[in-house]
């Protein structure tokens, strides 16, 4: 493979890694901000209307709660229930919501910060490997 093709592939990989790292950083920042400034309420877990058609997968349920200004908000749960920690129809879950945008919620105890950190770490590794590959190509010229 010639140096030009390797350079283009390394640049595309670096761009993808940068996007992954930025997405992870944004998600981590949002979760921390909502945990710090969010309003804590109890939400009713409701079965998603499309879950009746596909029983094989664990669909994300709906969370319904009342905001401080007495608006009823219904959002799709930001995390998927697991067999160890299910969110069954009729259950209650503690959520924190952003008062400026009540559709932005964090389910208490299920923030998935590990996933956000994995995006940051994986993206950073891809960027560093791409930069190292670019440096090798530059030195071989």
C-alpha cells in the first residue's frame, strides 16, 4: 500500500477516534451535570408500545414523571434494562431531570459512566495509533 493511501486511512481513523472521544466526553459531562443540578423525582416505568411486537430483545421502557411546574413528561429510558436489574411495567425508578429540558434524564444508579469512559478511552487509543502511523509514514519518506 502506498504512503498516500495509508495517510488517508490513518486520517479517517483519527477523525473517527476523535468523534468517539468527543461523544464519550459529552455524555459524561451531561450525566455529571444532570446529577449535580438535576431535580430528583420518582418516575413510573411504563411498557413501551413497540415492545409487544418484539419480545426477544429487552426494549427500553418509558419513564413518566411530573416536573416541578406540574407538567407530565414521558421519555424513553436512557438505559436498557438487564435481567439483573429489570425495569418492569408499573415499577418506580428514581430519576434526575434537567429543569431546563425535562427530556434529559439520568436514572439514579444506572448512569452508564463506564460506557462513556470506554468511548473516551477507545477514541483516544485510535487517535494515538493513527498519529503513530502517520509519524511512521512521514519518517519513511
